[in-house]
C-alpha cells in the first residue's frame, strides 16, 4: 500500500489484508507481499498464513470500517522468505530437503512446516 504523497522509493509500512487473514491458518497457504520501488528490484516478503494470522493488526476506522493490516516489521524472516517453497534446484523426482534454519518454514512433500 502506498500512501498519497509518499516517495515511491520508500517501502510500504504495511499491507491491507482481508478479514480472513486473522483466522486463516493452513500449512499450504503462503502470502507474498510486494513493495514496488520505482525502477529498482521489488522487495518481497514471504510468510506462512499461520504467521500472518498471528501478526494481523485490526484497526477500526472512525468511519465504521475495519482495516486488517500486516506490517513490514512483522516479517517472518530477515531474508525474503522464498525458502518456504523449498529448494529451486530440487527436481520433481528428488525429495526436497527437510532442513531449515531456526524460526523458518521448511517444506516436506507438498506441505510447509513452520
């Protein structure tokens, strides 16, 4: 989300998500948040749905509407998080490694394990 008047080179502080994001938790659902910064490479933040559900901030507006936000500072990993999808070098015939760094998701078969 880009606020009016915000410099396009500054990353967004948060993204709006739907109300379901606060309760939707599945090993097979992963969010990919994107910060588009002018002509530079976009920033990607990949997070499992269970992590997003824990971090969603609910903000009632004065108008009566409710905003559901996922904040950039609540990212799942210091890296972009693509490792949640497994190794890009793994072939369909090879078993994807179950190894992950502490606090990161790992892939086992078709499931993402947090």
